[in-house]
C-alpha cells in the first residue's frame, strides 16, 4: 500500500464526514460563501475550522494560460472564492489555509505545534475517481525514499564554468558604465519576487489528472504555502523580513509540444538524452527550460517548472544559485537594470539559438521512486529550490548549528538530502542559509522585486480604491456595480456587498442585518437607514 509506505499514521475521510456550514450575513450571495465553518474528526481529535475566502494572495496582474501542443493559448479563470484562510475555533495561535472546490479539497492546519494535512487520496492510489481524502500529521511522514538517495537536489552555481550551458557567452558591459553608484537603501515595499510558474504535460496529466482546475489550484496552493514560509522568516533574526513570492502567471501545457527531428523542447513527449527512460537528465531539462522560456522569464523575478518524472538518484529538483553580486547571473532576477549601472546587463547570449538566456530558473518534480510525493514534501522541495535561487547553498555537515541532529530539531530546509517535513527545523532556514539569502535579497530586491499587490476586484470584498465588488461570478451582471468595481450611475451602494443595501439604495432602518453567531461571539444588529453596512 503506497500510503502505508509513506506515512506511519493517517486517516482516510469521505467528504460526507466533513460538515460544512456557510455563514452569510444575508442570503444575497448564495454562490460566494464568504465564511465557512468546517467540522470533522480525524487522528483521534475533533477539528472545527473557521474559514474566510481570500483572493489576497494573487497578484493584481495574475493570469493563468492553458497552452496546447500547437502553442495556442487560452486564458483560464480561477475561482478565487474557493481559496480560504482561517483558524481552528477556540485555538488562538492556530492557522489554516484551504482550497475547497467542487473537485478538490486541500487543507493545511497548524495548531499547538502540530501540522495537519488533508489532500485528495486519488494521487496515491490507482484510481483518479476516488473522492476520499488523506489526513496526516507532518511528523508522521516516513523518510523512506530519502534514505536510499545520496542526493535529492542539485544546484548549479555559475562561477564554475563547466556548469554553464554550452555555447553561452556573457554579454560584456561597457567598461565605463560600471562605476559604482551609491548603494541604494532597500525599499521595504519592494518585497515580492514575482513568479512565472509552468506545468508541463506530465504534471498536467498525473498531478492534475488531466483537469485544468486541479492542476492550477495545486500550484496556486503550493506557492501560497511556500510564500508563507518565506514571508515569516526573518533573514537577520531581526527586522529584515516580510519577503516572499507571488505568482504573476501560470502556464499549463495540456499536451506535449511536437518537435522536429533533432530539435528538443522541455515539454516534448519523450525524455532526453535517453528516450527510453522515464525522465530527462535533470540538468539538461533545466537548461532546456531556461532556454525555451527565456522570452517570458525576462519579465519576471523567477521562472519555475513543475514536472512529474523520476530523475536519476531520487533527485527532486534543481535550481541556479542566486548571488549577491550585482549583475550576476543565476537565481532571482533575470537581468539587472540595477542601481549600480545605467546600462542594462543582459543574460547569457546563446550563439546556437541567437538569443538571450536567463538563468532565473528552477524546477520541481513531484514523482520520486515511482510514487507521487505528498503535498507537504512538494512544498519543501520547492522551498529548497527557491532557496537556491535566493542565494543559499546546501547546509554543510561541517557546521553543526546549520545541520543539527534529529534530537536537536532535525535538518533545515537547505540540507542536501531532502527533508520530509517531520522535524520542526525541516521547514525553516538555517543561520547559514539566512546569511546568504539576506545578502542576496539586500542587493537583488532593488533589481527586480515588486510591491506585493493584490488582486482585489472580483474577490467579493470592497477593498481600497473600490466602491463595490460583486465577486467574480457576477462581475458582468450586477445591477449596482460595474466590472471594474465602481458603483453604477444612481447606485448608492451594492446589494451584494452591503447587508443594509436593497435595490442599490440604503435599506430602511431597523431591518435586521446580522443574526447572532455563537462561533464568533457576534450579537444581532440592525440597519440605520443612513449607511449601507451593518453596525
């Protein structure tokens, strides 16, 4: 049994074991359940979760594209109202992130020093129709495949010439342009590395079971959880924190790219160089990806490929290491129009393809020794690979404080053999990693980090700069509110956003707008007739 081999303890739930209640102030918005209570029992305890839908984590310009074998693109509209954050009722320091869609149910719960995971069971059994859910604690993940594996992640450091893809040469700058400008003071608002996330046809087929929504939601949730690890890390054990990642664009390949004889593409049907194998040579795949995606990678901080193939020796990912040197190649930021030189520094120039290649890339595979890895493990692989992009190398055994033993909390996330998430240090960065990443962010954030702007119009909530927000389902058909979240002529308020609004006008006084809710200790309230919100 695959699940037995991965987990020392787990439960399997049916969706019918989970009770869901939607809390709404009034029955005006049947489809945009803003708040939910979930309750279920698993692993010898009862859970009651209070969740609120949030589209905050998505970049304002967020776009998801489905690309077919011919290269035709179509945009996919993400159902933002299915993404939730919240807490365990009655547990003050708890935290929950969840995606609850028609097909997909994925939850991560942190409470009382324990971490619980819920994900679809079909990924680990041979039946994609299986609708049951797997529930497990992170500490119950077995280190099974890791023990057979001498190395699980490689990284490519670009000072070593032989690691450079062949035929690439550094484009020289004009000598006189490199006078150092005064070092810019980091602007803390530039705290986000915007990402291009790409899923190849293998990932789409096996991790997304051939469904656009399942593939996209898996990636959105994963990057969201990884971002959480980064944002909550202080890189100098003080105030240098709040840095993270955000998806700008997702590209899903729903079929392989056809290639002519002698040509190759990271998304082609066969493996390279040995087409009899399940997998590419991992280093060649990263080079090929960087090469094929260069035009798009030029516009983001990082590009990351998600695939489903069994690389040699249990390798799960690969990435180029970032460097604090301005204008250096590899890792975060594609090219520097930096604060140090007025001439933009271009990446590597490929003589063969006659185009520029950027090395702001990495990749993650969710297949290991023939099996799909758990979401918790996938989070840590991607956290690890992005750690390289952000400037960290592997934690050295020679420094015990950066590679502690299991009874001292276990290895940190940048240890060379993948950590599975069952020790507290596994999802944290060591002091060695923090030093390197701190230096890299300090320089590179100025080069290509952006503000963390959030996608807000369409999230059913009225945010700064909006007068109303009908939610994605009604954006084109709301009587009070326009698609760009402004009130239509003559409307004073929006029924969908305001409990004390009716027919786009203020609701009369003494209309009850809030029942008492015990779970949140709110009493009942009534409209005033002079404003649209519920006092």
